[in-house]
C-alpha cells in the first residue's frame, strides 16, 4: 500500500537525514547505502527545503543531435508526465555524464513541469536559468550548472534510471534535500511517516534534552546524563521497532 498524499506533505516537515533515521528502523534493506545517493549531489535551491514526490523518469543525451529525428518526442513525454499522480519529481539520467554538455532544465521546462504537477528534479546532468527556475518554485538537485541546452530532447521515459549511483524506478517515493536523496523501497512506504515522527521525537525527548540541559553541570554529571539518555533512546527504539538504534 502506497503512502497517501497527506503523508507526503507531512514528510516535508523533516530533512532527509531525519527521514532516513525513521526508514532504517523499518526496512529490511542494507541501511549503509541501499536507498540513497552514492555520489555527491548539489542542491541548487536549499532555501526551498525538502521535496517529496514520486519519480517520473527520463533519459537524455544532449550531445547527440540524431535524437531530434523523433518529431513527437516532446508531446509523448509530456503526456507521460501529465498522467502521473502528483506530486512528482523528474529523475533525469544524462547519458553524457560526467561530460555534461547541455541542460534539459531551464526557465521554460521548469514552468512547464510545474504545470504538470512536478515539484522538482534530480538530474545527474546540468541545469541552467537558476534564478528563473527558483522563481518558478521548481527545486533542482543536479551535478552542475551550464550555459546551453545543446541537442537535448526526451530520449526515453517511464523506465528505471540510474542517477548519482542509485537506481530509481518510476513511481518510487523520493525524499530529497541539500544532503542528498532517499529512494524509498515500496514495501517501506506505509510505516515511513510513523517511523520518522517517532525517531525525531525520541531524539528530542532523550539525548538532545540531556545535551541541552547540561549547562551548569560538572563533567561527571553531564556524562552520566548523556549515558542515561542514550540508554533510554535505544530502549524506546527497540520497544517500538524491535531493533537497535544508532545510540544503542
């Protein structure tokens, strides 16, 4: 069962590391790097905060002019994006990487995709028109900036893509911000919000409270308080999710 739209909006309250803290408590996958980007990303609109949505996928190759031979590519691609249930994030695999010679993204495509229900993009290629994309309210996590669009057209869409070392399937739930992105395995969606909410509160009620309350204490009292808080944090996580936490 997929997470409802209301849950996606609530997940925007937390940064991606906080969502990861909840996800690691409920997943059967390897938590070292089975769901997040292996390569470094760059958030060009960190002031916009996290974005959450389902992946619509695209493959491009701006260096290859022969792809322009398909006359209906843009119309067919936009119809695919429009048919997806929002909010959506456009995940773009650039076959030219790391030699990024042209951008799919700019002022026009940002506004067009916002009209089609997209909140942003993750692309291992480039973007341009940074201020204009920001004004459109379209968040971009990308490899770099560039000047031109070269020969960019939609090449393939609606298939699994690999960006920043992570394979992403169409429709997969993504949480992303300036730290990187987390692509949620479908079976982990139903409990994700619950887990992120619980683990955030667990931190605030134990270790963070102990750390912030240490003013005026001597070193021995502070260490004892932190040790007790770490134990309570771990106990709460084990009781709720039946597994160890990072502090236990």
